[in-house]
């Protein structure tokens, strides 16, 4: 472990402490997460002054957070405040009182930096290169247009879920039709003043608590079988349908709705209206949720200052795979050699006209080979099952949910029976061609594993030749073979299925072969 960072997010709707542990391989592990739904925005009056009661609430929570960071022995504390304090006319008095009473020096995040942090989290944890990001807080909404993972333009709108609720739903039902219509017109009018995102025809990438709750509800309502929220994709119609669900329920029913936090029940409709209006304004085809948001964006900024080589935003999936092996203490040399063997086998089959993968399919082949039987460290006898569970249920940066299942299937491939079992709940996600790809590639990876059974990296080259009526897989090696001969005979059926023919395997000592030829 290199260090622990305590990050305090002082938002309008809630206060949250997250303690991140930075490992030696620069992977990030969350070791503590405490949320207090204090809604300090409600203590700001019409003149934009926060009351002393609000400051007292803030100090009380921050003092408790400070004690928690001391228990966890954090080396650095990053207290960041957004709209509620930023918009308060007595902002400096709030900062001074907090410093005096808690010894915490609050840093107020400027509007443009709040937008940047959400964007920063997205480009470090997703492969989406072009999009419109949105983060709805309690008192502000940050929207950023980005292309090629670079900000084109951004704006912080001075309204959020709490302030919209206070402005339009005060003394009305949570689903009052007139309040909903007035909110829509207000948001639509605000968007029209910012042409930079009009008809951008790019996906919406949402961060923050309101988007998280919308996604959770949608997953619950659709009996979604996968765990995790990061990189979850909804259609524009999905957002509209979810908003309709919220408005159709009574206040009591809404608070009990699975997936929705009870403290967000009164502000979820204003927030979802903003999502719905933005989708229409942008003409977006997708609504994608990023589990990594403002806090992670701040942490990534800190890490890039302290550890300049920690990230490469153009290779997010690759870095995720590498650090995943570190998290589970897997020997990377074994994975690397298995990946080399898998590529040699692929190229032998490719040159024979049996396989023709594109760049994306080759990348998944390499990832699957590298992580193959990751779950072996839990229990070797059930390594396949553990591997599939770990990968399919992990929020992996750079992978959407479909890609996670593909990766899990490839890294856990054992036989056709388990293959079908793993895909049972996801069959309609994949075309027949994709299922064939997964089965062929999984079998290829399994065969590549048996060529490195002793982990001694003996295999130097592989080719496929035809002699008379035989198809011969020639495997060139150095050193002394142990179990490779037996294992390859046992597992060659996976390659025979790919080429739809019997295969004869020949192991050839590379040194002797060179002397003869």
C-alpha cells in the first residue's frame, strides 16, 4: 500500500466521506464510504445566506468525518465543497468556522472544475471518447461536451435536484402535473441558451446520485441479472418510462420503490426531468451511467500529480486487466505466456483459413487468456465458476456490461455445459455469430493453457500443416516437456471443433528441427 486518501464531498444534498487506498501497483481500493443526507442546501435562505444552524450541522458531520480519517490513518485529506457553499454569500464565514471548529480547510470547487471532475472520472474509467456528460447535484447541474476525450465546452447550470424541487414542487404533490410542466419548461429554456450541446447526437454519460438511483430502479424493474452499475446503458425510452413510473406512484409507494433511496424520493422526479430534457435536446441515442463521478475525478487528478505514470486514458481496459491480476495476486508471467500461446494458436488457425478476428475480437482473446481461471486462487477445483462470478460481478473500468460477460465467459471456459450455463441468463444479448466466437475463443484459450501446464514457457512456435489426409498441429518447443503431451491430446477437441476436422499433434524439439533443416 502506498497511501490512504480521505476525500470529503460536501454537496448540496449530502455529505460523504470516502477513503481510498492506493495500492503498490497504483490500483485504487475503496476502504470506507460514509454518507450523511444532511441537505445543507435547505439552510440557505432566499438571500443566498446559509443559516448558523446549517453551519452547525456541517461542522458536526465534518468533525465526525475527521475522526474517521484518523482511525484509518489517512495520509492526505481532500475536503471539497460544491454548489451549496459556493453559492452562499457567507461562503468565507462558513469556511472560517469550519476551519476553527474542525481544523478542516474546505476547498470550494469552482463551477468549471466541478464539470471537469465528472468528465475526468469518465475518461479514466470508460472507453467512451465522445459524449455529453451530466452531473445533477442538489444545487447545480454540470454539463460537458467532449470529443476524443477532450473537453469542447461545458457549463454549470445554477439549478439541481433540490433547488428545482424547492422552486417548483413546494406545497404540491411530488407528481403534480403543473409542477412537472413548469420544471420541463424551465430546464428546456435553460438548455436553449447553450447551443454547444444542441443536437450533438452523442450519448449522455451521467454521474452522481440521481442517475445512480434511476439506473437502480430500471435494473430492478427489469429483473436485471447482472450486478453493478458502471457502464450500464439505457435507451431514451427507458428514461421516459422510468420517469412515468415515478410520476404514477403515490408518495408512499415511491419511497418504498426498490432501487430508489428513500431520501431521494422527493427529488428524483425533478432530476429525471432534467435527464429526459437533455436527451431530447442533444438527440442522444443512449444514456450511460458512470459509477465513477466527481470524487473519483478529484482522486484521479491527485494521483496524476503524485504518480504521473499511473494512468493512460487511451488504454483503460488494458490497465484494468493488469491491475485486476494484482488485486487477486495472480502471477502475471503465467497470464502473459498463456496470451502468447493463444496468439500463436490463433495465427496458425488464421493462416489455415479457419479464424479471422478483427482487432476488437483479438483484444478480447488476449484479455481472456491473460485472466484465464482467475478464480483459481479461491478454490482450484471450481476455478471456472469462481472466475465467471468474479469478473461478471466486478465493475470493470473500460468494459460495458455485455463486454464483462464476454470476458467472464472467455476467462472461465471449461466445457460446453458450463458455457451454456453461464450464458443462460444472457442468451438474448448475443447473436449466433457472437456465441460461436465466444465458444471457439474460449476453447482456444483452454488449449493454450495446457501448453503451459508446467509454467516453464517451453513453447516457441506453432503452425498447422496438411500432410496427405492429415491435419497436423506442429508445436515447436525447447527444454523438457512434462504434462504438455498428455494435456494437449485431452484438450485438442476444442480446436477440432473450430476446424471441424481431426487434428494430429506433433511436438517438435526446436533445436533438433533446426539441425535437420
